[in-house]
C-alpha cells in the first residue's frame, strides 16, 4: 500500500516502507508511484535508483514520470551515452512533452561535441522555442550557440536573462554568445555575473577562462579573505 509505505517512510522505518512498496508494486506494477517512492528510499544511491527505474520502465514502457529521473540517475553515474539513448527512446514515446524534448537536447549539448549532434540538438530545441519558460529557452539559445548561429543565440538568451537574471549559467551562455559576436563589453558583463559568488555548474571553468581572456581574472575562491 503506497499510503502505508509513505507513513513508514516518514517515521524512518525504511525496511517496512520498502516491504510495503514492493508489495504495492507486485499488486499494481502499472502504477508509476510505486517505483518512484521506492527510488526515493535510495536517495544518494543512483545505481540502486537506476535498477528501480529500469524495473518501472519494463512495466510501463515510455513512462515519462519514470524515464526522466532514470536519465538523471544515469548522468549522475557517468553513463552519458546510456542517458542520451534512454532520452531518445523516451522522446519517441513522448514528443509532445516539452521537458522530455528539453532534457534530450541539453543532454546532447552537454555530452557530445560533434556537428551532427549539435544539429540534432538544435532540431529538438526549435520544437520548444515558443515556450515562455526560461529553462527551456536557455536550452534553445545554447543549441543555437553550439550550432554556430550566434546572433540567434544571443537574441534568445537575452530573453532568458530578462526573465530570470538570478541563474549564473544563463549569464554564462549569453556571455559566450556575445563573445562569439565580438561584443566584448557585453560578454564581460555577463561572464562576471556567471562566475560571481559560489556559482557551480558544468561550464564555470570555461566561463572563468573566457573572462580571463577578456583581461579580467575570474574570482579566485582559494584566495585569503581580506581582513
């Protein structure tokens, strides 16, 4: 029983929660929540979560509620090609779900670097270009950048930053687009925001290097604080 499992989980009785969830899954293997709750018991153990999600996908092929966190767990374990393959399969079953399209496009942008893959990512990204969600539009802009369409990238990414200027990676992406267009003033402004504070994301080293090339070193977090 899923409700009983939730009660056990909240009380800290993981063994009882797992037993209840396994019983619920045996009774109704076609309910995604059973697999999702079971995977939550293994937070911090993506390898175990992958095994649970894969069980769910066998019972519920193409289920986006299970397939999306499966892709996250695959990425956390460094299985990037398996992640992309999983998302490609999920996309075939769910081409109208924007998050699926977005996650596949960004997975390709993050973990492949050949021209054909960049074209594929842009093809996907264009399908969500009408979105008003800055997260999705950031993927669109970055796909244009990777495809070498820098002016279009900057146009989209300016909209992203206008919608939400608190996300460092958005400034990184816009800064790189400006840099590719030789807009050094704009690039410096965006990259400074991209590396400010405790920002951590996949491209921060590239952001710091680009800012250094512009003549201003990125902040050195190892430096001693001024008294």
